[in-house]
C-alpha cells in the first residue's frame, strides 16, 4: 500500500496500491486524496497521471496530462 486518505466521517478510507478495484492507472498508485465534501477522490501514480474519481459512480471525471515523472502527491481543494 502506497497512499492512504480518510473520508471526513472517519469510517471510510481509500488506499493506493498496485491492485485495486478502480482501474485507470497503468502501474502502482502512489498517492490518494479525498475532497472536503467526500464526493471525489484524486489519485496519482507510477504512470505519471492524476485521475479524479466520482465516489458515488466510481467513474473517472478527469484524467490529467502525463507528467514527466511519477506523481507522488495529490491534493483536492
């Protein structure tokens, strides 16, 4: 497990790893973050991309441009 973020209620947690139920990255997920309203998750990974996920639908709402290196930290405002 590479990254961990807690939802505001303290009952739910999201983690980053190599194998995961939300498929979108190619390779390991190094960082995860939860939005203040608990409606979105951000993930950054080995494939040099940032993805924003909708919590309810579990769908990708944004997939960022490829960066030159792995994404090791993500934050949501």
